[in-house]
C-alpha cells in the first residue's frame, strides 16, 4: 500500500457522549464533515457542536448518515456559518429531514433561555436548505473533488444501508490508497421493519465506529425479548391497566407499531387500542412512501393501514386509555420535559395496575432514565422544578434496539479488519470496553478515542 495519502480526523462535537455528533475528516486537503447533530439534552448554543474548530480547516462537503436530531439538527447552523459546504445524503433522509428540522427548530426556539439561545432561523430557510441537498442512493457511488485541492484524485464515496432507521447510511470513502468506512448509527440485525445493515465486502484501513450500545451487556436475544414483552403486556392488560411506551417519533415509533400489530395479528396479545400521533404519524407516512425504495423485511407493511387511535393534546390527561386497557406510543423516548410522554408519565406513575415500558436509549440525565432506575414506591421528581411522585406503576425496559449490540460491533471490527479504529458516539465506559475487547483479539490495530478539537493524524 502506498503511504502518500494525508488523512486526519478531528472531533467537532459529541466528545465521549451520545449527542451533537460532528466529525471532520481531512483527506488530502479535502474537508469532509460527517454529521451535524444537536445534543438532545442540552439547550441553546450549548447543544451545538463546536463549529469554531472548523475555522482552522478547509471545508468542502458534509455527509449526513440519517435524520435523527443528534446527527442532523445542527446542519442549519453549520451551513449558516459555512454556506459553501455541499451536503450529501440519501433521498429518504432528505424527506425525513424536512419534517425533523422544522420540528426541532420550532421546539428549540420556543425555549426561553436566560443565556445563549440558538439564533433565530426562519422556516423558509429550512426549505431552502433542504433544496440544496445532493442525493446519493444506497448502493450508489459518486466522486468528490475538493475545491481547494483539485489536482488530487477525487474521493469515491459509496453508500451502504445502515439498517438503523429509514434512510440511514454508512459511508465508504476511497482514495487511491486508503479505504475509510463510517458506520453512522448502525444495526446489524433485523428489526420488525428494517432488514439489518450491509457492510463493505473488503478490508478497511480506517473504521469510524458508533458505540451507542457499548455500555450495555448483551444477555438476551430479540426473540426472547419479544416473549418477555408479550408476557408483560398480557399481565398489565389482565389487570385492567394500560401501557405507556415512550418512543422516538423517528424509527422507534414505526418499529413498535409494526411489532405490536404483528403480535396482535398472531393472537399473542389482545387487540388493544394503540395510540399514536403528531410528528410520529408524519414520519410513518414517509416510511410508507419509501417502502419500495429501501431495504425492508417486508414491503407489505403499510403503517397507515394499522388501526391507530389519535393522541389528542386537548384531552391528553383524561382520554379513554385511563379507563380501557390500551397502549400509548408517545414521544419523547427519554420522557423529556413538556413532551407528550412526560405529561402522560406524571399521571401514569400513580396507577398501580399500569405500566411504563422503555424500549430505547436513555440519556443518564433524562427523566426517563430516572424513572427506569428507581424502584416501586420510590418518591421521585421528574425534573428539579416538578412535584414529587410516588412510583406505583410497573416500569420495565425491553431491548428493541435500533443499534447493533456491542458483540455485533466487535464482530464488525473483526470482519472489516481496520488498521485504525476511531470510536465515536458512545459513553466513556462503553468505548473503553470496545477498546479492551478489540485489543484482546487484534494486536496490530491503532484505536483512537478522539478528543474535542484535536487533529488526529491517521496517515502522513
Ligand atoms: Zn440514530
């Protein structure tokens, strides 16, 4: 292998945490930004990646792996600061981004902050921003040439289905001498709708690996988890209770809706009213629209044909689900303050025959994490300023992850055989675990847990 490529990696946001993802790759002078996310838990300017760091570098392109806000939410601000950057993503991510960015900016600008709120960003500008997206489909390749270094051979970019949510992508970047693979958020095994990720069928030199689930031990299979889920639902329904499932409106809601429908059709759980609404319903229609343009377990799943009752903001705290056994799929997944799941949870927690089932990632600082990590009869406060609540209902967690588990992450490293492994998008203990496990199995590998703003030279 020739050594004359000059590649460096710099972390712009999301240092040893899950949120505000943003990374900068310099490949022979061409600047490629991977992701531009907001931190879901932080507020105002604090929630953005540190875009100032990019002033030290040439910037040409931004590749966006998918539309979760911790990957795309800061894109309007990145482009405001560096308007010349060309954005590339999949067609599905573009369609979802339109909904997600409008919603995220609406929410963040509603917050009244004492210090450093996000600058005002007009709605029309989001539409213009989406217009500028360049589309690259899964299994396609394009060549990108730097504005500043046109004489150097272009970089070939290929897109792989990441199996995480609709439109999610992994990116393979090839120079004459090096192959870099960025996983994005990745899910190797299939879910109810998504069919599992595809990966390059060749050895990689540099692997940029997400580590969301690396902190959690993998002890149970999806099949076993579904069995436990069925049993838990039946127990609550037999006692006349209802179940609140806090979900992300993008990805988790669609997967849970399809799973519940499958279980009802099989007779594993009774035919209950399932409540959905708001942003999640808008995104479900984009899932339906793209059911033939994306890799799915079954193209026949049409979410809008699954019977659903409408979550109604006006009678949220008095609706039928408080009287008739039902399942409510409400965002946010982490039960953030003033969201539908937050308002419902405050009341739900007081009913002893009810249950709250968590099914996704919980930030340790989120109200959802606090609920899950408390015991029955504990008195908790969901946020510092709210009333104390005694936990009377059942609380459980089911691993229906949209991410590869940590064994699958290790397996991917073994298959792709990178010489350099860069760990991103994870908690410090999780990344340490991956580092130790990989080093046990592969001796000749350089592992980087990047520090914010530090330019890590990968090749010289
Ligand atoms: Zn994601």
